[in-house]
C-alpha cells in the first residue's frame, strides 16, 4: 500500500487560532469575607482553581494548611464538600462546606506571574533558531 504524498485539507498547527485563557486573578493573601452561603461557595470554587495552599479554619477551631483538589456542590452547605491534601498528613481528606468558618489563600500561588508567557517566548526563540525536540521543563518547586 502506498503512502499519499500530500494530505488534502492538512492543518498547520502553528497557524491555528488560540483561545485566550481566563484573566488571572491574584488571590495570594486574600481572606474572603464569608457573610453568606454564596460567599463561601464562591471562595471554595476559587480555592479549587488556586494553585497554592490555603488555610481552612473549621467551626470546631481546627485549622489546616491544605491544597484543594476536588469539590462537589449540592443543594445546601451540608451536602456540599471539598477534598484536600493537608500539609501535615499523607491521606486525602474531605470536609463539608457547613463545617468551614474561614478560608485564607495563604500559600504561594504557583500559577502567578508570567511563567507561561515567558516559556512561550523562549519556545518561539528556540523554534526560530531551528532547534528541534523543544520540551517544556518545569521550574523547581522550592
């Protein structure tokens, strides 16, 4: 079987239109006022998108540094929950929205800054110079 010499309607991925991402919101250091159920829901949704640790203070007085990685919203606070990794434990944990008294965006936001834009610029420079096998290498996490 012979291979085609050209492909009709071939797409050049370098010429594709790229959709802009969401506007970056700097939440580092933010302590939202949780005056209503909606305030708490909004803050926990932002905590889910945040790429750093947050401090959760529960109504029983317990405070935990955590990385939120999942959440489920129900019809009320008692059937809504958040899953997180606590900085002082290896297991994942789950807490009801109804048990949360305070949220602090206390950890460094790993997505802050223009890291993506800087990488794109370096990538474009390497590509223009004719480099091949250009890879994305992550920064150290400190």
